[in-house]
């Protein structure tokens, strides 16, 4: 299986007017950790770091993200959004949409967004996103980490019923999927969607709503250390989850952990 080619990715970015400066590392601890250090040192936005393998990749609440060498797409972007910080949480919504759109362009699959930051196909996780703020000598930055299972076929026993990959979900068997091509489409979609932080964000939320895995389901989640239960009704104008509670009231969740459907 071929390694990602940073030279080709940069050439495509230059050709298509994309702002990314792409690097590919054979193995790192965590792409997001390295870009957070770069942000703290004052590096300009636009750096993208892919890793063929990660030894300490992280999801929400520092959960480990298993990364088999050379099979999937694990990368982070260094961003310095030119909008008020209050709007930065919109980036996760836009990035999730970008990942879905890239998958839809390349494969006959139906990805969905499991609020707040997972990508599902069917009832299994195929990808995840993690946005983290970094402070440095040039001010605040945001590091956006993205993991997407592309060619992995086998998962650890504890994840076997929860995780999947794009390759596993295809109805027509193929030996492997072209990660280089998918990386190009992802970078283009990320740039396109991140332009919607202002005026057209409501349209982006509508697109995410149409791809929502949660809406209509009874769910449990942990918010500020407390378990909450209800039915996922909608996404509000900021992409937050509107939850109908058992007492008939509704609440808007800006973030949550351990979101799961109730059987």
C-alpha cells in the first residue's frame, strides 16, 4: 500500500488555490500535539500534518485513537480563523460536513454526523474530529484533528462492534482505497466548508441536519459530569443539539460526552 505523497498533495493545493502547506510523517505521537506546539511557537495558519502512524493519537477526553500504519487518514490542520472566537465552535460542524461530502464524492456510501464530532456509516464509527484551542506568542489558534478509517479491515475486540472503515462498507470488494485521492478531496472540501463560518453557516447546518445520525433517537449523554436523557429533536442555528427532556422541556447542548442511543 502506497504512502501518502506530500509533494503531490502540495502541487494539487497550489494548482487549485488551496491555502494548505502539507507534510507527511511516517510516525508521530500525535499530529494535533505537534501542531499545537507549532501554534504556540507562532506558526502561521495553513499547515497540515498527515501521519502514516500515530502512537498517541487522541479522541475526546483523551481516548486513544488506534492507527494501523499506512491504512487510514490521520491528520491535523493549524487554523487561525478571522472571525470572533465565539464562532470557532462552528468549525467542528463545518469540518464534519466536509468529511461527509468528501466521502460522498468518492464512494457510494452514506456517511452521517453523530453529534458532536463523529462520522458514522450505518451504526458504526468511521471517523472523528477533535478541535483544540492553542495559545501562543501570535495569539490564539485552533488545531483541528481528523481521523478517518479508510482501509482498516480488522479492529481490536473492544471496538469490533463499534468501528468500521470505508473499505469494509463498500458492497463491491476492492483490495484497497486510494488514500492520496481521498486526501486531496478532503483538503478541497475543508477549505470550501470553512469559508462558511459567517453568512452561509445556517445553510451548512441544514446540510448537517440532513445527514444527522442522532435526530429522532432517544439518547443518553454526559454533560458537565451528569447524565442526561432525552430525544434528539434538532440542531439549532449554531449546530448545537436540541434535546427534548422527559419532563416536556427542551434544552440546547453545546457539548456532551458519551453520547449513545437508548435501545
